[in-house]
C-alpha cells in the first residue's frame, strides 16, 4: 500500500510538472507572437530629487500587454526572453523607443534603461547603444544604463571593457538593486559607476527594521564618499522619503512619486508633442 501511495504521489507530481511545462510552453509561444505583434510596451517611472521633488530622470520599464492575460510583468517574461535568445532584440527595442521618447522631454531630464547580463555576452551592446543615440539624436549624457551585479560576475574582461567604453561616451552607469547580491566594495571601485540604486527591499523594511536603516545609512555614506549619486527605489511613504532625504540620499523612485506609466500618460512639464 505504501508503494501504491508513493506511486500515486509520483504521478500527481508528474502531472503537475506537465502542467508547469505546458504553461511555460504556452508562454513561450505567446511571447514569440508578442514580439511579432508589437505587444511589448515601454512604461516610464520618475526618479525625483528628494530635496526639491523635481523629476530628474524616468526609468524605462518594459511591459507585455498580453491579449488575454493583460499586463505581464518583466519578472515573468524577461527570463523567457533571455532563454529564447530574444533579449538582444528586445533590448534594442527598449533602447530605441526610450531614447526617442526622451528627446521630447526637457533637456535636464534623463532616461535610464535596464540592461540584461546577456546583452553583454553577445557582443554588440556598445554599437546598439551608440546607434540608438545617433538615430534618436539624444545626447549621451542624458542616457543611463542600469546593470546588476550579475553583469559583473560574467567571466572574462568583456563586461568591464564595454562598461568603460559606454562611460567614455558620457553615458551614466547605475548599479541597480544594490545590497541584494554580494555588494562587493571592489566592484564599486573597479567600475566607473555614476549611481547606485538601493534595492527596494531595504526601503520596504525601513520603518520596522533597524538593520535596514543601518544598511541604508551605510550605503548612502559609502556611495557619497566615492562620489556616486545615491538613489533609492520603492519609496511608498513620506516617512521613508524623509528618512532617506535626511540621510543624504539624493534621488528617489516609488509609488509615492509615481507609478510606471505609458509614455502617452506621462505628464512631463515641457514635453514636446511627438
Ligand atoms: P528594477 O530595475 O529594479 O525596477 C524597479 C522595480 O520596482 C519595477 O518593477 C518598478 O515597477 C518597481 N517599483 C517602483 N516603485 C515601487 C514602489 O514604490 N513599490 C513597489 N512595490 N514596487 C515599485 P517592474 O517594472 O515590475 O520591473 C521588474 C524588473 O524587471 C526591473 O527591476 C528590471 O530588473 C527588469 N526590467 C524591467 N524592464 C526591463 C527591460 O527593459 N530590460 C531588462 N533587461 N530588464 C527589465
Ligand atoms: Mg532598474
Ligand atoms: Mg532595482
Ligand atoms: Mg530589480
């Protein structure tokens, strides 16, 4: 009987695996169609100066507008795109679209774009970025690329060389989700970062956890002492904003200031008509 029961559990498990595999299959098929049918949409979320409240930058955040599922978040489809070998194509799309959109904003407002570690592997990130700038006419100083530590853990000299070249063109380089990985201090010194973004998990727990406050304070001090802009993501309350500002964090992003929205819904003071 125990054997039978085990076999039953196995079969139930296999059935569930089948469903998961089918679901994944369906998503992959849908995603290929999404790229063809233009279902990917770039949304924009403001980063504001915590002293003045002025918008200094918009981060481009990709959305998949699925015909029946509605908006699918990037945490679901970016890994699919990476696995299917479509991330370069999608990365190019976001870069071009966001750079063109940013040319409609006042010149003091920058645009930041997330870059997948895989885009550093396949070789033409630098020329893709330079092409997006020259096609759109956006000047390099108005573009920031957000990378995570996963990029720096890629083997070989390539990521470092690409990052240095991008920086040499005047493009800003942000270290995203800071504090969640190894947060090695040598990364901060060995790469020409211009900004660190403190991960939202620390901001979320700011009110309740003295440890989160301690990490936030330490990261702000560290970043400032080596000349980096320090930004925080996931700010939802005034208490969080006030703490960050008082500790010397320069920029903030979060629902308190604005959610990600399609370009057509943005209210950018001084935005030109497309
Ligand atoms: P990220 O770059 O760290 O982006 C910040 C995420 O925090 C966004 O999630 C944003 O919507 C969310 N967020 C901002 N403020 C708040 C807040 O106050 N509360 C809460 N709960 N969340 C907030 P989103 O848009 O779902 O993106 C998730 C991740 O997907 C991004 O994290 C980024 O790593 C990746 N991603 C997004 N767009 C792209 C893209 O075009 N290319 C690549 N390679 N990755 C992308
Ligand atoms: Mg980001
Ligand atoms: Mg982040
Ligand atoms: Mg993130």
